[in-house]
């Protein structure tokens, strides 16, 4: 990770990357999002590329809560042409 | 063990990645002990991490139905207020009915980063409140602009297989990779003027009346 971290830091100037040493614990990545969510990924015994992959995943996420999506299409304006009723004449 | 071998191979494949000093030594030993296997693995790894040229990327993207333009700059005024226009657009094998400001989750799109602008060019239908244009099957001169917001994993799906009376059970988890797109603009149809909300109108009228009473 020592090799990949500086490059990751440089390529993402919008992120604040801090390293901490916590003795007696497994290595982990913690991500704090702007919407006050926090996500933690354990990276115990992973190769450096895999750690980088996990870090990139955290970068790419918005910090939503992981839920089953009810629909893959989210809109605030459901209809443009209006709902059809029996009164509509063309 | 398997992990180690994998990492050592990828190091051999792509020499541009820097090595960790400590790990390198350990990996060397493993590599000597099972050289043949490693060679077999080499092929699979190179298949998985296939390098695409720019044209190939574009081709594959076009097959799915999108085209990457450029990253979105904070200075860009890319998003507009809502317009009463919709488009039916195909991305991969899914079709979405979108208007601007919507967000859609599509299967993960390769070759695009977060904050990239995209053009979705498989537009099947365009419509406003008075007019509809239907493609046969696609409209060549229409385009939907979108921005990549997120690459994330979907919620976990558990695949459970069971054969009765055979003592057979298999559980497997799967998390689909998704990309979230925000629709910015729809082009290819003339847009009607946005109507003023009747509620707002009424409120304005009421205010005027109040003013009149006060006077």
C-alpha cells in the first residue's frame, strides 16, 4: 500500500487521506462521506492492488446506505404527457 | 497462497506497477516453487485485464449505447431546470423513460470515471406534451446528455440452491455493480415554453386582490 497510496492521494486532490497506525487491529479503510455516512472495509491479508481497488470503490461511492433498489429509475416528475383518463380526446 | 501467486503474476504482466520491497521477496519463493502453474495463470490474468485501445473502447461503448465526452468541470452550467420533455433511451439491454434531472441506475459502464459527461445515443422515442417522435428503431439525430454520479455495488442477492432429500445446499452471494447516471439534457426535439403553475398564478392573483383591499 505504501507504493499505491501516494499516487491515489495525488490523483484525488478532493479527498483528505490520513493514515493511522492502530496496533493489535486488522488493517481497514474508513471512508467518511459528506452526508455524514461512514463506511469501513477490512483489508486484512489483501494484496496492494486489491486494497487499491477497495479504496477506489469507496472513492466512487456516494455514501448511500446499501439497500435493495425498488426501481432503477428515480424521478421527481413522473409524467410529461399526463395521466390518461376516459375524458381525454385526441 | 493463491492470492500471492495472483499478485506476483500481475506484477510480471504489468511492469508499470511499483513493487513493495517486503512482499517481493516472499513472492519470489512462491514463484519458483510452482512455476508451471503460474504460467497457466498468466494467460487467464492477461485475458481478464485485457488492455483496450481507444477505438475498441469507443466501439464497445457504442454497442452499449453511450459515448464518453469529457470530465465535468465545476464551472460548467450543465444542469438545467426541468423541461417538459421525455425520451426513451436504451443503455445496454435496459430501456429507461427519462426527462432531465432524473437519475437512473444502469449496469456498470466500463471506461468511464465518476464525473464524466456521457452522450446516450440510442434514443428510441422523444416526446413533449403535444408531440411525439418515434424512432425506427432509433432516432439518429437525437441525444441524451448524462453525467456519471457513482459506481457502486447493489445490495447483496443471495442465490440459494437446494435439492430435497439429497442433502444438497449451496449458498452464493452476488453484488451487482451499478452506475448511477444523472440526466442533464435531451436534444433533438423543440421544447415548449414551461407553463406557469396554476397554483402560483392563483397565489399571484390573490396577492393582487389583497393589495387592492388594502388600498
